[in-house]
C-alpha cells in the first residue's frame, strides 16, 4: 500500500467516497459532476459514519484489498472494469458492501469491436492481410445469417442493435432465458449446443466465473458449423485455447477472432499467431481512451445516486461474481 496521501474522498450528506489508488483528475471531476466535494481519505470518517471507494486501476487488486482492510467502514466500492473475476478470485467481494462495476458502461465499443471482428472473419481479412499473392476469391455475407451471442448483458444488447441492419437472426444464450429485444429467441445455458449449431457467427459476451471457465471446449467447437467464426470480446478463460487451436488447424470451424486470450497477453511464440484463420487484437475492444469518459459518467451517476439513496448502476452480485 502506497500510503494515504494518494487518495481523495467526497463528502456529501454524511457519505464520503474515496478515489484511489492514485489521484486522477478525471475521477475528481466526475465526483464533482455528481455533486460531491473532494477531500483527502485521511480526513474521512472523522465524524463517524460510512463511506465509499471509487477504484480506478483494474490491475491493482492487491492494493484494493489493502485499502479495504484498512478502512472496514467502506460501504460502497465502484470498480473500473466490467469483468471483475480477479476481484472475486482475490476473495474481496462481500455482502457487507455495495459493489458496482463498469458492466454495461463499455457495451457499445465492445459490441462495435465484436462486429468488426465478425465481419473481418467472414470476409477472410485475416488471411488477406497476410497474403503476398492474389489468391482465390472467397468471403461470406453476414446479411440474413444466424448469429449466436453467449451472454445477455450490455454488450449483447448493443450488438443486437448493430446487427439489425444486417437482418441477422440472433439467438441469445444467457443464464435467465428472458427475451432480449431484437433477438429471435433466448435460451438458457443447457441449450448452448443447440444454439451453437448452424450459427454463422458465435460471439462470447459474458462474465468469466468458475462455472463457465472453459465454456467453449472440444464438444462445443465440434457442434459449430464449418463456416462459423468464433468471436471473443469477453474473457480468454471462457475458451479452451488448446481445443480452439486444434479446431482452427483442422478447419472444423472457419476461424476465430479474439480480443482476449488465455493466457493473456498471448506469448509471442504461441501457435495461434501463425494460424491464417485466427485474428487477434490485444484487448482493444475498450481502450482507456474510449472507456474513461464512460467510467466518469458511471462514477458521477453513482455518486449522485448514493447521495439520494437510489439504486446504483452496475450492481455486482457477490455470490454470482459479476
């Protein structure tokens, strides 16, 4: 832990909200936009009462634990990332606090990237980008094709909207099989294989939990169509990497477009880099330049909601881990 001088808080009607692990001007501005007043963490709690914490560094999970242990009166934690598996694996989630993440806040750029990856795959752009000769004509259209999205949160909702002009027939697989606007059907996890069969594109857009680690393995890849592209903009651990490499080498599926991998970063000598039907981007579906203003809006909104005693956006269920 670096000390208390790097953290700020906001006091508002008896509620204080800390910012860490370092002073971030954009976060301070966001708190002010939500009606807060920045003060130092070591000034917090002098009058008693509870306060919250806005955390701005997704990598500093250990430091987050240090702050929470040093300040057990923290009653709300705003996390900067949508996928919070590292926080869950560190054992930090609890029922004593309200936890909010960035889930839903980054949905549009992630959905945009997923669509770009899917179109690139169907149009054979990974292969053509590496080519040194004219080659054979090849490519498939997305119009009127079946697409399966695994996950039913913000990314899935945004992607369904982006797919609408292509008249794509979208199936959603989610834990609660409630219909998502624009999709033709929604099914539960027990019907995953059914949803994978025949899809031209399969997009992974769900949280990583212990229950769904390796969700896409040999059996799942085996039921996918030979013309199908697998797109992952969620977490690399959702896919069995060895099984995927085998499927790509054998061409049992057309290809994979991955913004996330397991392991991540993917080592330079990993065989996936050399496969012509694999497109990899370095976790750039939601870059800091894209997400910072979105996270600032989430912070401002939740500071205001906390002040007014309203339900917070992006609430995390500690039992589910997302």
